[in-house]
C-alpha cells in the first residue's frame, strides 16, 4: 500500500491543464476580401436564424400541421396527441413530401457549389428554382394575383418575372385555405356524431349530462375502426 502511495503522482508533478483561448474582436481590415468574408458569415448566420421560418412558410409544413390540428380538435381529445407528436409527425411528413424538391436543390445548387463550379449567387438562384416550382404548383392564381396587384399592379409576362416576396405570401395563404377546406371535411363526420348524441340525450331527458362525455368514446371508436391516421396521412400526401 505504501509503495502505491509513493508511486502515485503528486499534485506538483501533474501537468497543468491546457485551456484553449478564444479571441473575438473588431479590427481594421487590411484587404477588401476580409470584409467580404465577414459579411458572408453574417449573412449565413442570418439565414440559419431564419431557417425555421423558411421551413414553415416555403414548404408543405403549414398545410400538414394545420390539418393535424383540425383532426385533434375534431376528436375533442384535448392535448392528445401532444403538440410534440403532431409537430414531429408534420416535420417527417414535410421531409417526405419535399424530398424530390430537396434532391433537385442538392443536384442543381449544393453539389455544384461545393465542387466550385458555381458561385454563391448562382447557387442561390439555382436552389430557388425547384422550390419556386413547388410553390407555384400549390398556389392559386387568385392569391397570386392579389399580391401582384398590391405589389405594383403590372402583370408579369411569365412566372419567372414574379419575385419571391410576392410568391411566398401567396403560397402561404393558399396553403391555409387548402388546409381549412380539408379540416372542414374532417369535422363533418364527428359533427354528425355530436348531433346524434345530443339529440338522443335530450330525448331521454338527460339534459344535465354533457354530450361531449358520451360522444368522445364513439368518436375515438369510429376513428380507430376506419383507420383514421392512415386515411388522414394518405389524403395529406396525395393533396400535393
């Protein structure tokens, strides 16, 4: 035991812990290229901070999450499924729906930019083309004309002349309208169950018994018997 204690390194013999240093400061640039690099880093950080908004507003996420919220409200199951489950399902369905578009972006913009074949401006323009094609396919002409008239009123000669700041809000309100239309159709069968249960309770004189308490098990039973999640997800994917 004493031999082990003598052979154990003391605190004085131990090597000092090397800690890394980090210097952040603002200095005068010697060359214009240093300023350009700094601006590129700031732009990249800005894009990363806006990534959630880009994912929500320029993809199929808006329609999917609104429809799933309608399903939960129609079932009247309060917080079941939880918000985390609905948002997670909406994200994975968004990845599934948008995968062909993202593959085109990767082929036309990301890989050529990594290989050094195109610069950042060309990569951004090439990457937006598949995304614009997807948004144009899901945007109603009426909604697109609304923002074109509010922008400058000059009708464009082609879709290529429509800027992104006109296309994106038109796409978003079109997605919301489509989601509300599908949500209305989802509500109808559950509304029928509520009306039948309420009428039955009133005819039996049970006016003090909440109809929601009786109709909820029947709603869940109907949803399970028809394989509701399968039908909802299938309808969502086929709507694009």
